[in-house]
């Protein structure tokens, strides 16, 4: 399974720290995720009753399984150690910090979600990021030209 990456989040946030969390899925949802039918754009991680929940992540219904009343964007529980959940909950109380899903992947047959403690980028930060990427690209082109 190829990892499903949240590219939108990568452009809008600066990732400070990441964790790998398990996710509670039904059997048909797990098959759909392994097939790659996940969209993380607009997804976020919320806290309820001392638990982490993945919200607004779209997992398409598995075609071979007819599920009545299936909601593709239902909240799904994330599995982390209690100490890590408490740490994330306290960090999100700080101004400008949030927890967002970075990517979904399979590891040893289990579905994992990489979540990140992130800080929103300002418009000038985004411009600087694009400018740095463009200059790095032009430097690589110039070096490649001289090496050949």
C-alpha cells in the first residue's frame, strides 16, 4: 500500500512533531483504506473525553461490501498512549498549535495514521517556502549541468 499523504496540510502548516497512531476501522473500511480510497483534505484531530478522534477524513465505501447507512466522514478513534494524548491536549491549548493527520499508511498489516503537532503558516512564510524551493531547484539544475 502506497502512503496517502495530506499535501494540503503540508502547504498550510509547519510540522513541529509527529506520532504514529493506530486507527479503529471496520473491516470494509480497512479494505478500502488498503485500496487507497482515503482523502485527508480538511481532516483534523479532535479531543473528546480524553481520547483522540480523526474527524472529517473521507474513506470511500468498499465496493464489494454493501453497507447500509455508511457515513464516509464519520469520526474514527485514534490509538495512542495516554501520556502522549495528555501531552498533545496540553500543547493544543497553546495559541496557534493544532493536531492534524499527515499521512495514512500500512505497517505490518495494520493501518496507521501519522499525526503531527502543527503551527499554521502565515502568507509570508508560504512565500518564503516557495522561494527557497525554487532557488534549491535552480541550484540543482546548475550543478547537474556542470557535472554532465
